[in-house]
C-alpha cells in the first residue's frame, strides 16, 4: 500500500534505523569469556559501552515504532473514509435503481465493478427481496443469472485453453433467513443442471412436536385425557391439535406430512405432590362467593408464576418438563425405528420461559438462582414461543414489562448508563416469538438483540386460506425479507387483530393471551416451518424465476375400481396429530392400505347382477349407442348382494329386503338394453363383454382346495357397510355410467324410460349399481418394504416404513387380526413381528387405554355428608358392579392417598388428574355433586390403568376392600 506522507519524516525514520543499527553493532563487539585454565579478566568498559548502546537503540526504535503506528492510523482513517464514501456511492446507485431511474443491467454492471463475485452472490437474493417492484426484482435476478452463466463459460474456455479444470462459479445462494432451511444440501448444486420439473414428488416430512402449556391447570395436556376434569382444568390441547389435523387435511394436502404431536403437562407435578394447594386453602379466609373465584384463580393459575420464581419449586418444574421431554422422545424413537424426522417445541406463556431456560442452559449447568439443568437428549429444530416474555435470568414475571424485569435482576449490560444489547439465544436451529398485538403479557425479543429493531415492525402472520402450498410459500417470501442491520433471521411475528378487538381492546386483552390456541394463522405458520424441506425446493424455483411446480406425495397410486383389493375391513385408526382414534374403512391391495373416513364412500348398493357364461348373448342394439345383453335363462340371476366368493372362506354382504331381492332376481333374468353416451363407449363395452365370455370358454384352472381362497377374491371379515352395500366392484374389468332398460317378455320397453346407473364388468358377472364409489382423496400408506409390529393381545397393528413413518390401527377381534397378519405376510418384503404389548408409557398405549371403550366395574354415583368426633365430612359412594352392586364409602383423602401411591408406579404424564378441592363452601350440594362426577371419571381411568399392572391392582383392591372403613389422610 502506498502511503502519502511527507518526505522529511521518512528521512528521520531512515536516520533512526541507521543509528539503531550502529548501536547494535557496538553491542555485538562484546565477546563473552571462553572457559580456559587461564582466567581472562572481563572488559568492564566494553560491557558498559555495549549496555549504553542497547539503551540508545531501544529509545531510537521506540521513536520509529511510534512513527509507524501513527502512519498506520492515518492510513486506516483514510481507508475508513474511503469505505464510507464507497457505501454512500452504493446507496446512491441502489436508490437510482430502486426508483426506476437506472436499468437493471447498468446497476448490475456497477456491482460487478465494485464487488467480487462472491460478494454479489452473498447478498443479491436478499437485496432483490427488498425491492417492492416485482419487475425490478425479476430483471435484476435475470441479469445476475446471465452474468453467472457468462462467467462459467469464460472459465470453461480459459480452462480448455490452459488444460486446467475450470473453477466453479459462485453458487446462487443466500444466507439463512427465517424461512430458509438449516438442512441445505451439503454441496452446492448448479441451478443449470436442475431441470425444474413441472411436478415435484415429495418424500414424507416426518416431524415430532411437543406442546407445553402455560400457567394454570391444563387437564387435557395429559396424554389420553380427553375429558376436562372441570372448568379450572380446561386447556386448549384438543382444539389446538384438531386445528393441525384440519390444516393438514385441507391446505397442506399436497405435502405428505407425518406430524406427531405430544403434550407436556407440568402443573399437576408442581401442585399435587408438594401439597402447596392444601396449605393455600388453609391460609385463605372465609369470604364471599366472588372472593372464592378470585382465590381459586390465584391458587390454580397466578401462583404458578411465584412458584417458578423460587429455586425449590422452579427445580420441580424444570425437572418435570425435562424428564417428560426425554422420556417421551426415547419412547417415540423405540416405536419409530429408522425415524428420520426433526423435533420442534411449541410453548405458551410461562411454558415459553421454562423452555427458554432449558434451551439456554447446557446439560449439568446451574442457573444463577441454583436451579440445575440436566439437558435434553435430542436437538431442537424449531422453538415456537407464543405469548413470550423474556428475562436474562432463569425467572420472569408473567405480567412485568421485560426491560424492568431485566433491569431489576441485573441481567443487562449497563455501564455508565449505556445499554449494550444482547441476550442468550436458545439452543435450536430456528426461534420464533409469536404474540398478539394487544396481549398484555407478550413482548418482543428483537429489540433486546438490536435496539434499532424497536422501530421495525414485527412480521405479520398473514391469512393464506384458499391458496395452494406453493402460493403460500411465495407470499411468505415477500413478507419475511431480512432487515438491514439485523444479522439474525426474523424472530418476532404478530397475529392479526380480529374485527371486534379494535373496538374494545381492553375487553379482549386477557383473551388475546390465549389467542394462539384457536388461531388458523398460527397453525399455518407453524406448519410452514415444519415443511421447510419442501420450502427449500420451492425456493430454487423462485430464485430462478421459474413457474412453481405442482406437488404430489412420492409413490402416490390412486385407488380405482380396477384395483385388486385383498382385504376390506372396518378398523379404528389413530390420528398422529390429535392422538384420537376414529372409525375408518381400510382396504389393502398388494402394496398399500387405503383409508376412507366414511363407509358410504366405498360401499355401493348393487341393483342386479348377471353372471357371465358361454350362453350369455351380447349383440348390438337398434341404434349406434345401444347394446343388448340376454342372460342364459337356465342360470338363476343374482340378487343385489355379493356375486363373488370372499377370501379366506369368509362371505356375506349386507342383507336385502325381500322386495329388492325379488326385483333384482327378475331383472337379472331379463334382457337388458344398455345405452352408452358415445358409439366408442358402446363398442368398448361390446369388446369387453365378448372377451370376458371368451375367457370362460378356455380351460379353467383346477378348483381351489378346501381351506384356501382365490387370489382374486376379497376378504371382508370385520367389514361394516351400510345396509345393502358391498365392495364387489374392486378388480373390475370395465366400468362406466350407462343408461339401461329392461326388455319385458312381451318385447316392450319399461314405461319409465331410461335409467342411469353405474355398471361394472368383472371376470364373472355384469353388475348394476345405484352409484359409483367416491375413491378420490382416500388416504394411503405403503406396506411393501415395511415392518409390521403386531400385538395380538390388543388386536393392534403398527406399520413402520423404512424412514420411521408409522400407521396404527386396531381391528375388531382375533379373527380379523389373523386375516390382516396373514395378508400382510403375503406382501412383498413386508416383515411381520409379533409383540406381547406396546412400549410402556407410550402415547399409543395411553391412548388405547384411555380412549377405546372398556367395561368399568366401578362407579361413584352419589355422596353423603356424615359426622364424626371432628365434625361433618363428605363421603363418596363407590358401587362395585362385579360384586352384585355392593357399595362402599370413601372420603376424598382416601382418593388422594391412592393417587399418591399410584404415582409411584405410573409416570406423571400417564396418571389422570385428581379433581381439585376447596375448604370454603365444601358442603355446597352443587359442589359435591360435581365432585362426585369428576371422581367417577377419575376412578374409571384408574381402573383401566390398573388392569394390566399387578402392583397397581393390589393398591386399588386395598382401596376397595369392603371390610375396611374409609380412612382419613389429613385434611379433606
């Protein structure tokens, strides 16, 4: 670098260096004495002179060093001034281009002149997204693509002339933003080699999401607890999960997403074992009814904040959430061998603080207030914090302003009244803070990272209903552009206001804190981030300005009436998102299982059936559209039921009424006139019928031995269809809608004219149905190359693909179970493994025990107010059905003791919540009646849990011992 400095100072520098060299030469004249027999005295004068020379050399070199430092500072200052000038020039050029005063080619030429190729490739996509004009964005990116291709060709030509391999051009990529994936390809791919197909066939996106609630009781956040124990325990888990299921079935139906949602409940672990609620009841004075509700709210909800602030109770909450996350993850991986998905956490209110603390403290670390963290056993892809409020220490007040809380805890870097921004980011790949604009509890995070973000609005959650997935992604790309000066991806996202909220904000402020639980926009935003692997593929199209493709699941094979179905059964299938079991109609071919939510979509009512035989007459009709079918009079016609034998020797269709059977038999023995919509269709039917009859004249295979079935027949064991419906049309040779008339014996047509029906030609008959089935949109699951975990005890089948995607369904009985296991064993590379029972404490097992019908032997049907030496007390009557309706009385404290003992056997998340109690108004009839109902629900769930656990069953039997009086364990 050339330095513009005066000549005189440079001469002084040369003189200083020359003097220093002479001083060093003088010092080097001192020769150390050599060891010898003759002692040579040391020349003291020479050593003193050398020391003085070194001191003078040091002083001269210090002057020279200060001079060089000043020279460099001057150069840096001028260089900085030059950088500022260059940046100002760039802003002027960008403004000229942005306002339309400069064409894209000229602006890009300026960029090439002042930037390297790597610098341009680094920022060009983000810069283009900042442009409001779509045409400018398109022309700029087109100019960039042309430049990249041109330089690649030039490099190739240069390499060819020099016989050296060309260096690859800088890839067209950008830094990670909010919507970009952390899992980009490990090696950049050349966009020129990507063909941008018009259809993308997608692999299944496997994802596990844990949902953590906030302050207050949330009974339905316990896996398998489908009923709220009371108003105080009402959560939002079921409604939230149902929103995900609805979105996946509608707006995200183009993308194959296998989303498993599991909830984490920590409130009960904090309140029940510790006994804090009982102490809270003791310190509450008697008051009016209005004060009761306030104190109940404080006990169940507000106290959670204060408990979490204390190290002792905060440790309980942290341990509970961490242990549940790790244990549920382990069980999930045991149930999903080969799973290749990612994991997210969606937390609300105080749950976001708990999650934040866990994700910002490494394993075996200790927080400032002494709380210890054991850490998670897995990595987090997305952390969705709804209604989030932040504090630099482990704790945060639910309703305190964030800056005041951070200041009061000393968590900010404040020196001489100056705030240095910065917070500890959670250990996850993507972090999102979602809040409602009038939520009094939620606050922004971005201003704590960069103060200038206070003036930048959060990203709005826009409404994307009635849009295909690709269009939704295109819209998100427009609104999530990076903010200049903020190096991180966007974190703050704000929900849309509802129309009525703007009128009376204060009235809706409290409700807005929980608005995320029923927000379509929040669920849609969450799913967009979960579908990031698909988003990354679409971003390549948008970057190259190519039309977005149509999306289809990979390996999708629609089911049709021509499909050769092997088994058709009514099953109970488990939904991954909601965890609920629902009735489905399942049909299986040689590779896949298809599910219909409505049996009417698959079952069709057969009007009549004509068996095929060599004597069946088929000839052209009187015009170009008709066909005449004359059955063999010696062959009895088939009624509307099944005309084919069923696989595994199991037959039977829905019964028909006598009148319908008689009319169907009569129609099947008469000549039928069929009319097609076109001559071509008529000719196709003529050819198909003629060919099917011809095949019957050929030598037939030997009859099937007893006990074996034909591969072309369908097993319908366990199939429940509407009355008169069947599935005999599967494996059809020819199908279409036709009009028909029945030719009577006197050769005149029926007076009612033509009737439109759906006709099916099989290998053995011509069938007439009322309507055609609705097979469009049936869910499907591959079974070939899969592993089947079969549980005979529960009649349960779990199918696991090689990537860990699972399908769970339960059949009616052992007979149907055997049919399915034998059928699955016949599928190519499908391995069936028998197991005794499901994994302990799994979400699958809990849902089976809690949701599916079971016979209860116990019930709590009434209460009594009795007296002892301590005064009145309430006792609840338990009726034991299997002993002839014998009854026993138990106090609530006895229920509490049983609950305590069972918690030592079963994990917290599997135990049903014990109904809450109170000390004031405790003999109110309405309160005791409601408590009896809640105890009945609780006892029914406990009974189901204890059935297969000997230790737990022993505890329950001791509780039910009719010869034992009801003990009292402490205060009621």
